[in-house]
C-alpha cells in the first residue's frame, strides 16, 4: 500500500511548473491566489476559481504573459480591478531571484537602487498575503470566537477623538475603515417637477387623459407628487502645506460620499484650481486618492484662496452650482495675498449656492479667534462653521448635511473678535 501524498503549503515565490491534470498542488496555488484576490476586494467566487483552473488546463503554460492573460480574463470583472490584479499576480507568482539579491548585497551603499514608490492597491495585496503567511490554516480551521471587551470602547473613543494630523499610519488606516462605515446623509429636497403617485395632489390632466381610453364613461382620479432628489454637493478643498494632512483624509470621506451619492463635484486648490470629480469617482479608494494627488501639481505648497475662488466662479459656478447646491469649503482661511479679491469672490460664491459650510480644522481650539485677515473677510459670507479634524467631526458633518445638526454660532466659534 502506497503512503499518502504529503501536501505542501504553496508559497508566494512559486516558479511556474509544467501543468498537468494530475498536478493538484498547482490548482491549490490558484485557489490560494483567488482567496488573496477576494481579501483585496475583487469579486471572486468558487465558480471563478473553477473556470480559472479549467482555462489554465485548456491553455497550458507557454509563457508568463499567457498565464497572466488567462487568469486576468477570469478574475477581473471590473476595469478598476485590473491594477490590483496585476499587483497581486506580480507578488504571488514571482520567481525568487537569488542572484540579483546577492549582487545587491555585495554592491556598495551608494550604488544600491532606491526603493520604488508603493503603487495603489499594493498595501491591500500585501495585507492579504501577510495574513495568509502568518496563519496558513486560518481559512481551513473553524473560527474561534474570543471576546475581550476590556479596552474596546475606550480604544474606539480615543481613535474617534484623535486629531488626523497626530495619527500614525496604522491609526490612519483604522480611521479610513471607520469612514467607510459612516452612514451618509439622505438630504432629499422637493423639486419643481412632479411624478405620478398613488395618493397626493389630484392630477387633472392625467385623469382626463386616462378617461379617454374608455370614451369618457369611467373617470378614475390620478394623483401626483413632487419629485425628490439630493442637491448637488460641491467641495472646495485646500491642499496647501498647513492643510495637506486633513485634505488627504478628507479625500477618503469624499470618495465614500461620491460612491453613495450622485452629483458630487470636488475641486482641490492651492495656488491653482484642479477639478478631480472624475478621479474621486473611481470605485477603488486607493486608486481614487492616488489619481487625485497625481492630478495636482501644487500639493503642500502655498495657497491663493481669493484667486482660486475667482477662477471657480468664472469657469465652474454656472455649471455645478444649480438646483440648490451645497458648498463645502475646506480651508484654514490663511490667505497669503490681499483680501479684497477674497471678500468679493466669497460673497459671490455665497449668493450662488443654497448653503455654504466652512470646514476649518482650527476650530478645534476653544480659544480660536478671527485675527487673520482672510478669516475676517470670509466670516460674514458663510452660513455654517464646522471643525473637521477627527472622526467625531465627520459624524457631525454628516448629521449637518442630513439637516439634523445645529449650526455653529459665530460668537461661540470665534469669540468676541469674530462677532464684531
């Protein structure tokens, strides 16, 4: 009697072998690769795994490019998943090049190659593979439920009140996950147009039109009610040096908002205005934020609030500020130039929208006063002031957009100097 075959755990540095129908270890690697893709956010199910194995069996492995094309045709269902799949394929199916590693160790320090910048999607792929590497049998073993709530509530409370600028990389990742779990506002408003309804206001024209089908013998009432829709949301975010950390986290909030709401227009400004509405609409959060930062050439630079608002009012005001739009202005109000242009353009912006909300991270300080010239120029033309520096402030912003939050009083926010 032959001894049972010993199954080995596949590893990320697998060199592509010759495939045959009896080679079960290679099929296991495809299964583990599909599990990693599922953890990274791709829509991969058991049927896709079976199709991938059958595709590789039918095609064979003539080259690495053919193998990549076969798996990509099965596993990639959306365009935005292609880059994540490429990162996963390169990491999982790479060959271990020991010669190049030893040569890099023997080279002098000055001749070593600089590490490449991490691409979008690589972090999630790395986390998916690291979880599998640290606990290979986690998916096969039954889940073990262990409850330890000694520090859960206090830890979440500390994270929700922590300033974004003081968070570490791990805390920022946890904050982004908390932002994805936020319940977005449902601030529907009634429009001027009507739609048919079971009950409501009597629609005389529809009633008479329906009676013509029976020759006027039967007169059944028809009703109508006003259409409801969410108003457009326009965001102007400052990306200067003093606002870059808050703007980067706020982009993740805007990505979640844009994925659950129609007509969201996002503009970034420092010394110039950049429209990133199309980039922020990408379904993948990492690709969306990376595309927004790639579009901007003046990130963490200076700021010209007045000139950028003037450009927005001239080029984009009539396009995006219709139908009772709500404007979120994210800036600290520290204008580097004269305030005459700023005061005129912020007044024009205020008159063009239904509601102008100023998001200022400096409002987190209780003793904050309006001493800067830019802040004094913007104060009379803003409907609402809010701080946006932690998760609790984002929760308050969501409630304010839904119409459940209270407007911040100018005297409370800015003190006596702000009220004057």
